[in-house]
C-alpha cells in the first residue's frame, strides 16, 4: 500500500494531473509484487517518474539520431 500525506497527494495531483493515479497504482503494484520498500512513498513515486522521463528522453534522442543517420548516410 502506498502511503502519502494529504500534502504529498495534492502535490502529486497538481504536478501530474493526468497520471497521478497511474503512478500510485504502479508503485503500489511494485511494492506488492517485488517487495519494494521506501522510507517515503512520495519520494519513491517521484523517483519512478524521473526514471521513466529519462528513459523516454533517451529513446526519443536515439530515434532522432537514427532518423538523422537514415536521412544523411555517410
């Protein structure tokens, strides 16, 4: 179970209005299935979000570079 203070929940809802529920569910499942433990679930959720955003940025960069190489082969 994910534990958030009222203030943490409001911050999550404000910063991620379209996905906050999904993040809570994902972290809750991770805790249940893989026995993840966090001293602070809010920080854990932010960590998951940060990791996914970095992965998406890297994926977009790789796709852009592949397209550039396709358009301008050496």
